[in-house]
C-alpha cells in the first residue's frame, strides 16, 4: 500500500519537533535557574520585554504578583541562553512558545515537566524551587544586601514608601549579584571547587 505524502512528512517532522521541544524547554529550565523569577513570569516572557544591549528583562506590571513592573538584570549566561532561544522562537511573540502554537506561551507545567524528564522528582526540584534555592544561597553567601536579594525576587514590602524606594534601589548590586550567581551555577555545573561561603564577619 502506498504511503501518503502527509504521513511521510509527519514521520520526518516528528523527531525535529521533539528536538525543538527539548531545546526550548531546556532553555526555559536553564533560564529559570539563572534569573530565579516566578515560573509564570518566565513562561509568558515576550521578546519585546528583552533588551539585549542593556542586558535587562522588564516584566510588565500586569504579569507581576505585586502589579508593579520589575526589572531583571541579565548575566552573560542569561543573555547567551536567550540568544539560543531566539534562534528557535525569535520570529514570534513569546520567548518560550507552546509547541504547535507559537501564538501561545508554553504550558503552565512545561518547566516542571522538563525537570521530571531530566530525572528530577517533584520532591527534589520544581520550577519554583529555583527561587528558594537562590534566596537561600545568596543570603548564606554573606556577599549581598538582603534587601537587594528581596528586590531581585520581587517580594512584597508592606511599607509603600519603602517599596517605592526599593523599586529603583540596589540596581548596581543586583547586576553584580546576578552575574556572580550565574558564575556560581557554572562552577557547580562543571564540577569546579566551590569555596565555602564566608559570613559578613569573614568567618
């Protein structure tokens, strides 16, 4: 029986689609680790929000939990990941689009699903877990102002005057901290020796 042209095309395209899906979701997982923002903010990221030259991602207020725009500094590694993603989805709206529908962002559980396929159980790592891990290790390092860490995580501040100040504060420190964090992740990834953190007293 003669095989249909459509069947042959599907048979050829399927592996490519799986490869694109794996690449896209791998990029989203790696990006999540480096920027430690909320999963919903990452999966809905749009190319129009990314400033490659300024190395910053500006998340609009409508997508933020606190309904305030949030600037996210991008490390060299973060920029590199986005450039890889741009080769796959740069002609569309979303940085990490849904497979089969470039007009929509990736599914809500896509990052967690990618982690499960990588072998991480739900009790080991989740998309949101990158935030708590970054918060813990950045604080334990003793290198960064706790307020700068909180600002990077876009945590709420009950004092409105203080919150308004913090929206623009600590930017240079946040830029340096983001690059340090990415370098630290790279050191862990390649198995380099990671020196114990010193506390604020240098102990």
